[in-house]
C-alpha cells in the first residue's frame, strides 16, 4: 500500500491500465497505449488536487519510456492537466 498525503492506496498494473484503489473505492485510473497516448484518465472527485493524475502519468512514462500525450478529444480538465504536466510542474 502506498501513502500519498495521508491517502493509503494500492496500485494495480495491468496491460494499458493503471489503477489506484483503496478498500472502498477507485481513487484514480489511466488507460493508455504502447506509445503513451492516454485514452482516458480519471480521478475520483473526492481525491482530486492531490497529485494522483500526475503520479499516474509519471508511471505511464516510466513503463513506456515516452512522455504521455492525450488522445483526442480532450476535456477542459484534461487539457489543463497535460498543459501543467508539459511544463514539468510536480
């Protein structure tokens, strides 16, 4: 179990999907392909603004060795996330 700012969660790694979950719920997940294109990224509203999306993207980059990019269409929140991630803000 990982602890991020007092949030305990498990990491489930499967082919093209990374999920953060605890005993009660899914905190966040990302679906991506082998070229690090992110098809879908979700963070439970109760756990937003705590770095989970950036952590997911860093794991995608670690697994693929490629900086993640979004697939179209991209939501306004997704656009903001990738703009921040592109600047390298942690």
